[in-house]
C-alpha cells in the first residue's frame, strides 16, 4: 500500500540563532510510511556527519524493506517491523561507530534518533536519546517517547521534579546515542493510530526552547496547515533564543489504512 494519500508529511530543519551549522537531519518517505529524525553530536562537523549517515542509511534500507508494499499488505506486520528496525538501526550504529574509530576528525561522534513507521492503522516508534515524538489526538497533546537522558533518570528516581528539570543545566546529557558504542539498544513500541492524529517528531532544539503546553497549543491552532505550523514551531524556538538547531517533522493521518487480511485471519479475528 502506497501511503502518500494517507499521510500528510512536512519536514523542517533550521540551524537556530547561535550555531554556525546544522547538525540535525530529517527525512521522510510517505509512500513507504516512515519518517526519521536525528540530532548529531561531536566536534567540528562530526555531529552533522553522524546524523546525516543515520538518516541516509535508514532512509535507504527502510525504503527497500517497506517500499514494495510491505509491511502494509502483510500479516505479522508488527513482528517484522520490529525485526527490520532493530537490524537496520544496528547496521547504522555500526557504520557510524566504525567511521568514528577510523577517522580522527570524527572521533566520538554520535546522534540521537527517532523513527516512526506507519502500517495497518498503527505506528511503531523506535528512539535513542532525547529527540522526541508527540501525538495530538483531538484536544490531547501527549509526549509518546521517554528521553534517554540524565535528566529523565533524575526525574524517575525522584531526585528532581519536572519543574526543576525545566531549569536544569543538564538538559543535553543523553544516556544513549547512536554510534557512540559498538552496540546500542533502541527503545521500540507500538501504538494504535486514529484518523485525524497528528504526530510531531522533534530535536531538543524545539522542546528545550518552547514549553510542551505552547507546542501543543500551536499545533492545535495551526493543525489545518502543517506547513505553516512547522514554520511557526521553528520560529518560536528561534524567538526564544534558538540556542540549538531545531528540527520538526509533522505527520497527519488522513484516513484509516488497515492491512489486507486473508479470509482465515478475518475468521480468527471474528472468533476472538
């Protein structure tokens, strides 16, 4: 199933007001139903290299895996989606790590990652680090991913409150990143998708500069025009200081997109 008529996707990436170059990278493949956002880290242009490698490698390989209709027309979609995502993220991690080990100018480079894969009225979300995915459903705006960061660990352990975290100096200390170690474990979860949902993927350059409540209010107000909404979110981050690169991907689900079912699968579902 080609999802170009199902998913409306808008991407934006901006260097911000302070950084001289952009270490974020975004890509989208509406036909195959996936989006990828990466926020690079490392000296000189190494972060840019890491995030660019992540989106290029995953964009190519996920496009091959899912571009011919799969998993949209297959049963057992969820399991296959998880396996493919784990395998391709592992390959991307290995490529970035090997480049950082073999080329001194790229030593220590890495990147956060968040991937959304749409199929069979579901989204499978894989993420590493503190780039986020949010969902707007009706009037409810909700953060779906949970940061892999020192700050989140401090919140979870009760050391600090969410309010204290907003003013912390440790916002950019991630506990998991792509390409830093020989192996990495992405966090992968599945969620049901409803027509009308809007999904926001972003680098921390947005949510560090703009409160979640403001992000949600803006998304609700400008939901009818995703191009305008994406531009406004970037502008808000820059108006508040733009201390980091800021990237957003917006995905609107226009209608249901269930996978084709065999008569036997339909019969088993009816028995349940």
